[in-house]
């Protein structure tokens, strides 16, 4: 009994390890394509659904996909409607695993497939000239996954030799609607325990194949797994902003509502599946046909559930917005906390880099807001200062905290097993973080200069105010350019535009400095002109930092 338990545990461990290695390898190989695929979803909800399906089908992890979505919503790169569409697509994409396991894992001799795949993977891992190490890792993980499944099939005792197992389970089968509820809960708990809906699905398929559970019981467990997989996104949303928490809550509500309507049509739906899929599940060969029936049940349920709710995405978004309310101003934290999002089993350096990028985009938006706040103060000198200075001071403190937290996070990622491309990206991202923090410092210095101007009641020359506006407009344009290009490679033409903006800023600075010298020679107030020169200098520094960010983006992407 104890030996059998540890055989099952070890088999499951090998399966989960294979899944992690495969997911790691695929995400390393995919690299920036994950980011570009996510950017594709900026269209309507149908494109978002397709994107979620593509990402999850590719990386074989709905948990990774949904956590990715939560992090991008947290950074403001996705809105709630887009996020819900991606989550729906991820639910469909995760059903591919069930089909792979059902078709390959139970129709063929697993070792005849797994060992050659591992062999090919090893060749790719060690053949440096091929430069396919990441794909080799993915193939090795794929092979280990199916070896684990093969051991799991062998370790699960045959029901004919162990009738006591069936006797235990039958206590919960003939309880009417209560049986459905019990096994949905079992499925949810199973997914939470193994932290992978794909792994939970494989376990369910194995139990059904071994004859432990019948089709209705297995189907109810699969529905519970759909609920259990939402726990990962919910945990990932802890510590994030309100929109990210709304996205996680929408994921939970969508899956719960799906199970709710299914409860009313469950017996009829099972008959439809039995009609569609060849092979009877009531005869002596029922167990053999069970995996395909369950895979079809999982797929058809998620397809219909998405089709039913895709038209109500805006209403679902409105509902979760009402449920997850904005914090009152006094409840907002003034300290930055990096949301260390994790997908547990699927937590990989490549996914962490994507999350770091999302936070860096948030960082860029913050410093852009700080510069805009300075400009508002500068162009409205008649308004009393105080609150603005305090606010930008708090924001500058947050930029310091963001720099420290993100740098520590990125250094931690760099200590993981990375390919050369990802290692280079880490260095580029750290540089971007440092440059953005410097922009924040300059914005704070500018608001202090604005305060000195207000306190000393300095009236800057009208011609100076007129000349400085095109200068600040260039910097505003450059900061907007940087923020909008943080998520993709800068082409030569785009980088040329960045350098031209920086050169234009330098030219304007030189012109402004000459104008100051001329006015000083004509007897202008020295303190006013020196204050203006300080402002010009800090604004020009922001242009320099923006160009440094543009150079780093070329490394990151």
C-alpha cells in the first residue's frame, strides 16, 4: 500500500517536472514572441480570445497565460475587457493538453515515443552549432512528461484487482446533485494541490482509464479543475492594483458561471458527448474510450462557455468593477510594492522578464506624469504651490523604491538559468530602470525650482517663456515616444527619430542658453536667469536619459 502510494507520487512528480521543463524550454525559445503576441490583442475581444488560445496552446500553461494577463493589466498595458477575452481563450487553449494525453498517452506505447523524443532533445541540447538548446530542453520535458504519465498508468492499481477502491468511491456517486457538487469540489482541490490544471486533467484521465471513476464523475472533476485553475490568477493579483484584481475576479466568475449553467444540463451534455465521440463508455471497453470522451467534454464545455459569454464581456467587466471597488484616497499606499507574480509550477525567468517589463512600463508612465505635472505648474505660476510639490515628492520617493525593487528582482532573475538573449535583456532592463529613476529625480528638481520661483515671486521674461515651450514640447514628445516603444524593438528608422529628438533638444538648449546670456548682458535679473538656466539644464538631462532608454530598448528587444 505504502509502496504503491510512493510510486504514484513519484510518477506524478516526474510528470510535473517534465511539464515544467517543457514549459521553461518553450518560453525560452519563444522569447519576445510572447510579448508580441500579447500586443496583438489590442484589438477587440474576439482577437483577445484568439490570442489567449494561441499563447496557452503554445506554452501549455493556462496559469502562466492568466498570470501574464494579470501583470499586464496591473501595468496598464491591457484593459479589463481585453483581459477577460484573453482569459476565455486561455480556458480553451488549456484543453489541448487533455487531447495530447488522451491521444498519445493512452493510444500508444509511451516509451516508444518518449525515449526517442528525449534523445532528439539531448542532441539539440548539446549540439551548439544548431543553436537549438531551448527547443531541446522543451523536447526533453515533453518526453519526461509522458514517461511520468506512463509510470502513473502503471502505478495506479487496476480496479478489478482492488475492488475496495470502487466501493469507497461509490459511496459518493449515488447521491444525486450532491455527487456533482462533491466531485466538482474534488476537482478544484486537486488543481490547487498540484498547481496545474493540465496535471490535474492527466490524473483524472488516468483514474478514468484505470476504471476508478465513471464518466459523469470524471466530468464533474474536470469542471472543478476549471474552477481550481483560477486560484493561481487570484494569488497573482494579491498586492496588485484594482484593475488586476478585477481581471482575476473576472476569471473566477467566468469559470464559476460556466459550471453553474452546466449543472442544469449536465446529464444531457454527457449524452451529447457520448454521441459525438466514437466508442461506448458503458461496455467492457469503457475505460479505453473514456480519455477521448473527457477531452471532448473539456473542450466543448469551454468552447460553449466562451461563446455564451463573449457577447457579455463588457457587462462582466462592469460587474467585477462594481464588486472590486476602487480604494478610497486615504487607503492608497504611498509605498511601492513590487507584485512578485508567480505561477508556481510554470514560474520561469522568461515569464518573470515579461512581468518586469510590465512594471517598467508602469514606471515610465509615472515619470511621464511627473513631468506633465511640472509643466502644469510652470505654465500656471499664479496658482499657489504646496500640494503639487508634496505629490511629486512622494512620486519621486516611489521612483526610488521602484528602482530598488525592480533592480533586485532583475538581479534575482539573472541568477537563474538563462539563454544568452534573456541575459542580455536583463542588463538592458536594469539600465532602463536606472534611467527612468534619473528622470524622476530631474522632475523633482524641476518642481523645487518652480517652488523657488513662486516663493521668490520671480517673473520670468515673456520671451523666455515663449522660447521654452517648444523645448518642453520636444521633451514631452520624447517621453511619450519612449513609453510607447517600451514593448517592441526599435527599428533603425525609429531609433533615428529618437536621436533626432535628442539632437533637437540639445539645439534648443543651446539657443535658450545664448538667449539667457544676451539678456544678462542687457541687464536682466541674475537670479531669474540662473533659475531658468537650472530648469533648462534639468529638462535637457531628461532628453539624455530618454535617449539612453532608447539605446537600452535596442538591447532588450
